[in-house]
C-alpha cells in the first residue's frame, strides 16, 4: 500500500451530534483519554504537525469529536476528554451520549487508542473507559503518555503496573509515548497501519 501522506492532513469535522459523524467507510482510529493526558500532543506528533490539534486549549468548552482526515484514507477521531471536575451534570450527560453513541455505533472504527498518563497511572475514569472497551470487545491499545517524566526505574515499575492491571487484558499492546522525545511515534504509526490495513 502507498505510504500515508501525513502532510495531507486536515481537520474535517467537529461533530457535536452523532449525525455529523463521518460514515463513508474510511477507517477511523479514535483517541480516548482524560483532559490533559496528552491527546492533542499525540495527534500532532503522529501527523508531524506543530499545532493541528490545540495543545492544552480551554478544557471542556465544546463537547465534540474532532475528525482529522489523513490523505483521504484515514480518520483520526479525537474524542472529548473526560475527568473535568468543573463539568456540569448536563455537560456530562452530553459527553456520555456523544461518546457512547459514537463508539457503539461507529462501524468504521477500527481501533481505539486509550491514553493513560504513565506517571499518574489509571484514574477511576480511565478504569471506567477500560471496562467499557473490554466489555464492548472494541479493539484497543494503551498509549502510556508523558513517558519522559519518569526515570528508568519508575518507568519500568509504572509499565509493569499497567501490564498487570486487571482491566487491561494480556495481549493488549501498551506503548510508551513521549511528545517531547518522539518516543513511540513510529510504533503507534505502524500499529495504526497494521490494524487499519492501510
Ligand atoms: N513532559 C511531557 N508533557 C507533555 C507530553 N504531552 C503533553 N504534555 C503536556 O501536557 C499538557 C496537556 O497536553 P495536551 O496535548 O493539550 O493534552 P490533552 O488535553 O489530552 O489534549 C500540555 O501542557 C503539554 O505540553 C509529553 O509527552 N511529555
Ligand atoms: Mg486536547
């Protein structure tokens, strides 16, 4: 298959409603994680763009799934973050309806990348997400973000904790990633290529 042209990337749709979600058969990879986990930074690293996705923008303002179209052959779907203490019950319900509806109904979703801060470890919200992914049999991988923040000993410990986590089944890839050093970028890219068969 022809190599993806990552320079040919654009934000196509900010979907606030399920009927705005693309459904034309182009494979989609969804990025899930709490606010501040490093989702925008990962998207920028993967697409070799400095600011395709806004890094640490005003959290929780708009609840949308942002679709980035790559070379007309792949969508990266940036799910709205979770874990905002300040989010109202109403906004929380909007989040659940959109995310649950998207992940349950999206026949073009080939993979979910679940981001977990390697230093912080899985939060309660991360665990709810992991449980959902396992129960719904969604193909997923864990991206352990901000790996540069840990020294070698702490890093090994933290990775072992993830590997032994009861909600992360054996065989689910756990990929350490750092937006600062670029570690993990190629691995995540080739994993996406393998799973989506593009
Ligand atoms: N040290 C370090 N900081 C990071 C990394 N990735 C993101 N950050 C920082 O974490 C904060 C949140 O990042 P962002 O990508 O906006 O997270 P998002 O809210 O999940 O989209 C920002 O201040 C980033 O600069 C990383 O790999 N290493
Ligand atoms: Mg973001």
